[in-house]
């Protein structure tokens, strides 16, 4: 993903990427900061401690997952738009919309979970990481929190849309 291109696309009038993808990218940036801080030995230590190696590996895994979730969020929303474009006479339209909205709710839920994991790691880096990089670790905490809050907004709006569908419960 080219960052400049992503920001330009985000600024465009196109529906994707949107807030869900931005939330996931914010979480990925937080994870990258955790990786950076975990890679720096405290001034009084030398080499890589087992804990820092573990934190770095965990944050790398979360960073990669969050970048995948940014793409998945775009695809999920495109699925919602496609479902709403189905002819109203189509008997499956309501069910297709429901399926698409559920997927569009699951992706930001996963983003919230992953960003929550990043926040926990970032807080550990604030406490245990290189004190010369504490501002980076704190920035990771704040970015992870922003990612979680932003993703929650998408979950809530999609849940509201699902509630408005009024699909029969017996089918």
C-alpha cells in the first residue's frame, strides 16, 4: 500500500477507502511504532531481550493483520453497495443486504480486537521500553485507541442498518 495514494483515495469522493480502512491503518501504524520501540534496547541493556523480541513479533503480526483488515473493510463496504443495487423485486435482495452488512460489521469488530491487542503491547512498551522512545510508545497507544473508537463507529452504524431491515425471522 502506497501511503500517499491511500491518503489521496481517502480524500476522494469515492466511497472506499473510508473510515473503517482508516481505522485499520491507524492501528497498523500503532503496531509499527510498537515494533520500532521493541527493537530498541533500553540504554542500560544491550542486545535483544526475549520479551522485546516477543513484543516485536506480536506487533508485526498485528500490523500485517490490520493492513489486511483495511483492504477487507473496503471489500465489505463494496459488497454492501452491490447488495443495495440489486433490483427491489429480487426476492434475495434483503438477505443479500443482511449478509453484506454482517460482513461489514465483522471486519471492524476484528479491527477493534486487533487494535486492542496493539494498545496492550504499546502500554507495555511505555512501561518497559526504551525511555528515549516513550513518546513513540505513547503515540502507539493513542493511535490504537483511535483505531478502536473509529472501528466501533462502523460497527454501530452497520448494526443500526441491520436492525432497520425487518427481515422475517422464520426463514
